[in-house]
C-alpha cells in the first residue's frame, strides 16, 4: 500500500512545528502565561468545532467505552488523562517561556533529548526494553548535558524540564489505550483551561487589547497546534512510532537553523562540543530505526 501521503503528513507536521518560534517571538512583549492561556482557549474552541463536526460518533463511542470499564480502570484512565493535560500545559508554558525569555537553541535542545528521556522513563516506569546501543546513547547524552550545564545550568535546567514533562506526558498516554486521541486531547485541553482559568489572575495581568495579539494566537492555535496534531494523528494510522520518532528531529533541526540564521543567536565552544556529542548520541540511539526508515523508503 502506498503510504506517501502519510509520510507527507508527518513531515509537514514536524516542519510546521519547527517554525513555531517565529510567531512566538512576534509575541515577545507578552508574558508566557498570557500566550499560553489564550493559546489553550483558542485551541479548545477549534477542537470543539472539529469534534462536533467530525467526531460526534467517536465521542459517543468513547463515552460508552469509559463507562464499560471497571471502576479502578475507569479511575486510572481519568487520572492519567487529566494528569497528561497538566503535563502538556507545563510543557507548553516552559517552551513558550524559553523561546521568548531565554533563547531558541535551548528550546530546540529540549526536543533533541526528549526521545532519549522518553526511552529511559519507559524503561523505568513501564518496563520497556532498551538495547545496548540505546544505553550507550544515554551515557553520551548525559555527558553532553553535563557540558551544556557547565556552560549554563539555567539553560540546561529549562531544557530538561521541557523535555521531561513532554516525555512523561508520552509515557502516561501510552497507558491510555482504545480512545480517540483527538477527543482525549480535547478533554486534556478543557481540563487545562479550567485549571488555568482558576489561576488566570497570576497568568494574565490584564486582558490584551491588541488585535495583532489575538490574530497571532489564532494562527498559533490553528496552524501550530490543531492542524499539525491532525496531521500527526493521520500519519500514525500507517507509519510506526519508530519512524515518527526519526521524523520528529526535523522540528529541533529547523528550530536551530532559525535560531542562528534568523535571530542571530550564538554558541560557545563548550556548547558546540555538547551539541556535537548529542548529535552522535542520537545517531547511536536511533541506529536501528534509521535502518527501518531506509527499508521503508526503498519500498516506495
């Protein structure tokens, strides 16, 4: 079966996410809390429209699946789903803050190390297996983080927090099976909206009055949140997660390019060595997946 459109969907999603720093930087005068709050509000509205228009049948089916579970399983699904919403919210907040208040290369580094952290958490929390090559990559990744930490402990701390929250989000969501992912995301965004609204006084000093602000937020919610998520979900129908994991690196690579060429960020020698080591670590970590991707590409 020809899966070119699924590969195109996955590549498009990660390429689009790679340019996310550009609209975020356009909102640099606003706080990360304000950007996050209105991004989530707009995303929730868009998801609600999509579910009502295209997912009403799946919504009823998912509700019946949840009700059919025994009380303990139902409670686990609810807690994992809501916990995932909180992790995603923290991840989005830290990423926005890093891009606009620290630098883009730190945000990019977060998603370079995220797959490695995800694998380690998978091994520790849900007993997923790791190969010897992957453990070697973990050691290299750790050494890289130490070097970058020597250069800037603050940057490393924010990178690790962003990567850790998203990695933990992915692990928790692997435990929630059999439910429509878009509907699950909408529930998580709804929960995040409720929580953030309770603390809106801390996040939003005053309601932004700029039409430019809301226009960019609408672009972010539509083209950098909902549409890429749709494309990613579509791609996962035919492409395995290992291949998606390789394509995911398009995002930070584009981010790095934008950081240096567009926003003229700089890098010192120690950071350069650290990034070079992480590049080697990622090749080692994904060696088997690269082979699978080459075989898959050769079949089309």
